[in-house]
C-alpha cells in the first residue's frame, strides 16, 4: 500500500517572528509551565499577569509584557472565585470584565477540542490551567509518559491553531536534591514539550521575596531571574531583575539599612566587637549574618584577630 508522502524543503518555509505575551517568558501559540512549591505565590503572579493583559496597563513596569488589552482565561480548581480570586484581582485593580473562567469546568477535557472551542468563543490570548494536575481525568497518570504526551501534544496543537498562549501552573514534586527541571509535574514530557519552563522559589536570605527563574527556553535565550514580593494591600509588589550580588535590587533594603544602623549603635562606645556577638545580634533581629557582612563592607569596618578570636574594628 502506497503512502501519500509529501516532502518539502526548508527553503519553501516562510519564517515568522515569535509573538510574545511576556518576552522571553511566555509566547503566544505555545505551551509554558510555571512550577513551584505550594504556597510560594504562583497563583498571585499569574493573576498579576492577567490583570496587566486585561487592562493593557503595566503599572508595575514589568519588562517584556505586551501592553494590549485582551481577554484572558484563568481556570483554577483550588481557589474560590468569590472569596479568593476576585479579592486578589481587586487588590491588583484588574479589569475583571476581561478575565474569564469556565463556570462548568467539568466540560474541560484536555484530550479533545473543548479548550479550542472555549478560546475561539472568548477570543482569549492567554489560557491558564491552575494547577494542571487537577485537569487530568481519573485514570490518567501524570507520571506516565504516554498519557502526558497525548495531552500535551493536543494542547500544543490547540495553542498553535488559536495563537493563544497556554500556561500550565503546577506544584513541584517532593524529589529531594533533584535539578529544578526534574522536580516538575510528574512525567519529564511536561518540560520536554513546553517551550518555556518557569520556576518560582523563595529567596533563601529573605523569605518574603519570591524569585522566578526561567529554567528552559526553546524559543530564545533564557530570561533573567525576576523577583517579587507578596503584599497584603497591593497583592504583589514587583521588584524587577534579581541579582544575588545586589541586595538593593530585591526588597531587602530595609534589613540592609537596619544592619548598618545596628552596627553604628554597637560601635558608639566600642572599638572592637567580637564576631560571635554580632552573629547573636543578627539572629535576635531576624537579619542574616550575610547582610551584616555587606553592611560591614559599606561602613568600611575591618576584621582583626586577637587572642585567637575574630573581631570587627571600626
């Protein structure tokens, strides 16, 4: 039996640029993954993205987000629209008329064309599934490559056909000492088929700060890590580019200044202070010793050794 084989050369292919919703993190017509431990602030981050796209206004000046008004769909199975999602959107001053959800979410089937129909009906440019694990039907194992690959290929096809970005939010598994890329949503196919994989974690020094890393980008150079902070009144405060070398760039200014003030007071009537005592003061004030070391450098405090003990001298 003959097959109708059609061969085409790449010289016949017309190139086109990637259409970014958030360059270089989320592209239109592609699958993306945002993953992190439960409670780290993933949902608040995506609601901020929804609010910007829904209004076309980027008040927090986040680099790379398209400032065009569009419809977005945020489909969550864990949070209530009434007492959790809508209040968060209100804090973000979101244009909620452009942020949609499917009320009868049982019709969503990742294996058929239901998402395509919803996207076409809503004209949405972004469809968020949060968490993606909950949209797998009974009997579909997230650790089984065959089941996951079937779903993701279908979602990828729908995203490309509609030019809608599909963002899958998921909780990390509990594998210890694994690389971030492999602590994902189950099968490695999630990270293999997604064009962008984003990873959110707490800053080790300042637990109130969240860091978003891009650990995979098949469409561009990986984006730089970004930092943000959850806030009771505003919902979220965007801190911008994260740098492990520059403390002033990500919401630790107050602790840095606090450490400097404490050191100046300690040295009011002393010339030498034992390092172990400074470590004790740091712990009592909930400020890392590393922050005190940075403050020491700013104040040009010296380190000296006397009688087999280390001191700071000012």
